[in-house]
């Protein structure tokens, strides 16, 4: 494969690997791979094997991320870190995260096959937990890599839906949760680059295979508890009820309405649970999540303030109590201008004829955490099937995968910082 063309066979092999990895699932009926489950450990082993076959030295870090290293042409060079995550949401899509691990592995395999080394050492991080679906621990693995054990200590007591504490799950997977370790030394890093499926319809609608990310949106997640009064569904008159679910339903619609103001602002209630829900009992307690995101901090702050003020007002009017706790917050992360330009130049060499499309990311990525210590760049790959992601229909074509690998390889060969 030369840097100016692409090879469809490489795309076919690549998609084969993505599909193979997706078979390591917690579920027999869909693709769900959550932190530290047996399927997750099997996927970790498979990724490590592919890294070794690509000529990389492989280690597993304290939280289970797999790191493969390919040394630079000359000693003492800085490290270009690339990567993404290999956990998934429940019933997710096979490309989310995995694309950003397997694409750089394919590039290193090609360099290795030709006996080529580049100006920097390449390290590929397959992050063990980004979605945080099992323990509600988004970005756990990149936080651990960047900031060390101190960044995850408070998460170790979290429990999964079966009540298993995170620390115990780590021990069961052969990891030591009490181990102290340092974060990355930013002085050793040249940059961090992540390839990711777009997870939206922009590139698809504009008939473009690849894009350059300009910035990643800020976001917060809150857990809202609504406490009303449980009662007999047959005996309590309607005007006397304090139905926690009816109140929560009104709050969900208030969130949707306020977050429909336009621009990059979006708001989602993804979990809603009725505690001890029973068909003939007025709901006494409901918990729901509220995920709000926007490209800039100010829009996010204003929307969050309004949303929870509306929820308070609804609670007051209905005579229910409300408790709001922030469980997750990420600042918006701009991608470095010089990396945007180089990624764009590589895309333009591989797909000549038009300037590369630049777009912001509404989804969070490990790159946000890396941006706290180094310059980050991201390349988006067109999302097929109408642009759906976090969905089993999520897909990338063989040709687009081959183009992404060709562009990334071109980027690596031109990387001399
Ligand atoms: Zn992802």
C-alpha cells in the first residue's frame, strides 16, 4: 500500500477483525462488552496478539488497558500516542472505539512489514473502559493512564448492577486495585491522535469518507432522584397523589424542550428506573440520568442551570422531593491546530480533489482526557446506515476503512515533530 492510494483488501481484512472482535460479547444476542467481564478479557488478549503480530512490544497496565509500542527510527525520540477504547455500551455498534485501536495497529503492521520506522515512537493504547457502562465510570482507563492511580481511587467502591464492587472485579481479572502508579510524563509525548467513527450523519450526508475534528463538546451527566409518595393504585384519589414517575416524566420533557434550543446543545435521559415498580402501586421513587452536551462551556452551563430550575419547579408544584447529583463532567477539548492541519493534509493526499471537511464532535472521546496533558488530534470516519451509532446497525464500509488506514499511515510517515 502506498501512501497515496488505498487497498480494498486491507479494508476487507480490517472489517473482518472488527467483526471478529465484536463476537467477544457479554451477551449472546448482541454486542455488549463491559469492563472486566470474561468477553472483555478475551478481547484484550486478541488485541494484544494483533499488536504483537504487528511488531509491537505489548504490556497491560494497572487498569487493564493494552499498550503496544513500536520504537522510533532513532533512540530518544518522543512518543506519538494513538488509541481508543475496546469496551462498548449495551447493545452497541462494533466500530465505536475499536476502529481507533485496529486502524493504528494496521498502520504499524504495514510499517513493520516494510521494515520502516518513523521519527517518533508509536504507542497504541487500547483503553479498557471509556463508556463506563458497567460501573458508571466514563473515561476510567484514559484517566488512569494520564493521571495515575490517584485519579481512579474514588471509583473503586462503585458497584455494578449485580452489586460487585469495581475493586473486586479488578482482582477477579488479575489486576491489583491497591497498586499505586504514576500518570504519563507529558514531556515524553509528541501528541495523541485518535481515529473514531463519526457517530453522526455529517460526513455521510456530504458524501465524504473522512473528516478532521476541530473540538470535542463539553458535557455533564446528572443523576436525579425524585421522591414522591407510594400508595395504592386503586384507593388514592388523583388530586391527593404525589406520583414520582409522573413528575419525572414531566421533567424528562422539560429537559428535551430546553435542550432543543438549537446549535450544538443536546440533552438526553437514557436511564429511568421506578424503585420497586409494581403495576398496582403509585410510584414512590424514581431515578433518572440527564446527559447534557454542547460545543462550548457557556451554552452547557446555561442549559444545565435552566433544566434543573425547571425540574425543581415541577417537583415543587407536584409536592415531590428532588435530589440532583452530578456524576460526570468533561470540559470541551479543542484539537490542536497543527494536528488538524496535518491530518487534513494526509486526508487530502489520500482523497485528492477537495479540502478535508472539518467538524466538531458532539460525542466524548478518550482524546478529551489526553488533551489535559498533550496536544490532541482526531480523524473521523464516515458512519454508514444513516449515521447511527451506539446501535447494532452502526457500520463503516470496507473502502472507508481502507481510506482511514491509508490516511493515518500517510500522517505517520509525515510526522516529524
Ligand atoms: Zn467511542
